[in-house]
C-alpha cells in the first residue's frame, strides 16, 4: 500500500503542531519516522488513521484521496496504529484483549470461546510470547503488555502497520522476535512506519527515513546514504557531540546501603550500596526483579527481611511518603499510570511532590509556585503552551520531562531512575544524561535502572546485575562490557 501525505497543517487552539508536514510510504518498505519529542510524528500518524482531522493538506492512499473518520475506518482499510502508550483493558484476560471488537462467534452471535483461546494461543506461539492466554493484563509486566498490543495489531490483515516506540518496554529476546516478525511482514508486502528513538534499530530495520522538526517536514533519505550524525543534524538542527557526557567522578561517603533485602518470590537477599556523587547502574533482563527492588526501597512493596540505611542510620520505609521524607525520589518506568496525573496540568504535577517547598502554613504561595514550575519547564525544555498545559496533551517524551522536573525539584539525597529515557529522543536523552551528571556532582546518590546496555555502560560508575531476583555480580564501569553484563544477566558468572 502506498501512502502520501502532503502539506499537512494541524493546530490545537493557538498551538500549531504541524506546519506543511509531509510523508510518503512505499509498498513493502520499513520507513522510519523520526524527530524530537513534540516534533509531530504521532500527530501526523493520528491524522492518517482518523484520530485527528487535518486543518489543511492531502492524504492519498494508493493514489486516492482519503479522510478516515476514526481509527476503526482506517483499520478496515488496512491501516493499523500500535500506540506508544498502551491501550489495554487491564481487568480482562489476554485472550479477551486480543479479540475485543473482533470476537469469533457461533450461531446466534454467541462467542466461540474455545476458538478464540486456540487462535490467541497460536498468535502468542508465533510471536514467541510465553504468557497464559487466561492471564489478566494486570498480571503482566509492561513489556509483556506491549507484546500483547503488537499481537493484537497483527491479528488484523493489515497492509500498513504504524509502530510507535514498539521496543521501548521489550527485552532483547522480545525485540529480536519482533524484528523477525517485521522482516517477515515486509516480505509479504506489508508497509511499516517505524517510529523510534533507538538509532541502532533504525539502521538495522529501515529502508528510508523521514525527519520532522518542530512540526515541519525536513527531509527523506535512504538509510544506506546516511549515518547517525546526519540524522541528529536533521532532527535538532545541530550536532550534539559525544553521545554520553564525560563522568567527572568525585565520589563521597556512602549514602544508601541495602542489606539482605527480601520480598517473597520477587527478590531475595539483595545487598548493595550507593555513595554521594555516584551513579550505580542496575542491569538485567525484563522480569529479573530490578523494578521490584526499587519499588520496595520506595515503600511500594512490602519487605519481609533486610535493612535500608541512609547515611548510616537504619530507616523504616513502609510507604512512599516515608521514602520522600527520608530523601528518596523515584522516577518510575510507567509514567502513564504511576508517574503522572495525566488529566492535570504541568504545574499541578510538578507541585504535587513539592507542596512543602511552595507553601507557608498550608497555603500555597503563588510566587514560589510560579518560580518552581517555570524553572522545571525551562531546565527540561518541555515543549508546551505554558504551565497550564494538560499532561494528557503532551508527547510521551515531554511527559517524561515533567516527571523528571517534579522529582528533581524535591532535591533528593537519593534518586532512583527507572528507565528514565524510555521513549525519549536522542537530543532529550543527552539533556537527561547531563542532568544525571549534574546531580551526581552535587552529591546526589543516583540509581539508574535501564534496559539499554549502552546507556548503563555509558553513564554508570558501577553496574549491579540482577538475575531472577538475585544479584549475580557488581562490575566496575572501567571493567564492564556488554558481554560481561549479559553473562551475569542470564545467570552466568565471570
């Protein structure tokens, strides 16, 4: 299927998000659509699939002008959008999510449960997903939920698949399976729009790349004719230098010590420490227990045994409020359900963790509030119309920047960052890395949990590796490489 979008304009109120944007997709190609967060990538694809109506411009599908009224109409035409933010019904089973609105029926419209379970199992097996079809979505990890979303899209006879950050929450093995599926679909003539900030994936998978900047079309290039620096130059209009800023390690005294921490079957006998000014990376496969360890330290999960010491003193943390009072900040991996109040404004989200700082005798002081919020927007270059911009209407990357602004404003002694650059463009990643460095220079003890090995290797002073709820090794950054980390992550030893 050929898709051509020309002269697309779109505004939300006074905010023009697309300015003469364009895109051309050929039959059976994998086409990367790239740009900074807020560049208009998702908005352009939502116009194609009928989520939004264009203000101006033309959309041609196989030479015929179209204007789909809604995503269901686009899906019937063979165009399916797999969104970055999960669109699952958490209380339903895997099978029920896969067949929602597409139920297999017997006579008199009765659902054929047996047929749907068998078909769901067939799809999961094809995708290499080892999840019971009767499991509810709440029982699954974010990565597993993402794989179900991908399976759901593939159950439609799609001619065009739009994938928005499809690997952001996937393990390396899940990513490999997805890449094999994409290559197989391409051979069958399916056209794929691939939106990602992971450069390595773009060069491995894609045939061409189109770049948007500030809502405008910049250029389309053959992947074989460009390199990473060319893409960055197109995306942000300048070079960014080294991918990871140089670490200026001035490591001080021990700030956090975790000793023998255990929580049921989630993790056992976990011990590690973090010093002032140190960045300790946490690596491991999805489901290894990294996030659960951090949730327990922050008081979100019960601890059966073990100790947490801050600056040499044992602390009891049974809930997040006690963790915050003890000087711990926590940027969670799931910004949508845990990190943000999506219906609230940027100002309200930043304020919520900083009420003491901006209040006097329980009354919020407007001048302090304004300074705090304006600083967060400026420091993190959040693309918005102002402090009253609702977080629901921000791009995924800008939502992540709001979460960072909120927690860094609390001035924590210890900051836990769980997948802080997921769904964030390369320019914003560099800004986040610089923020991490600046915090370390100020003596903050930083824990960086990431599924991106280059990120862990490039930003950490030490790397703690977790496998099936246990720490299998701690490696100094100077002695670490991907092979060593993966050996420990899969249960091996050095």
